[in-house]
C-alpha cells in the first residue's frame, strides 16, 4: 500500500470481515444504492499501522460520529 493514494475495498473484504459497525459496501441511502466507498491511505509512524480514511460528502454524518 502506498500512503497518499486512494483505495477501494473489494467485495470479498465485506464477505470475509462482516461487521455492522464498519461502513457497508454499496450502502442504500433513501432507497438508492451508492457506489463503494473511497478511502485515503496514510501511514502512522507511531503505531506502524496504515489507516484508511473514508471520503464522503455526508459531513454531518461523520461529525456526529467524531463527537
């Protein structure tokens, strides 16, 4: 994985790691199916982990999760 790039998770990921607390694959919003989420990757030197941050136009949704 290259930090600074954008990534999409494959359908297999959602089948292999089902979790109702994670973002869904191709979520339904008001009865309309949306495409798979896009993530921005960065590396955290302090934990030696790669992090994937979701891109979304639904800012208010993520503000409520953050707070």
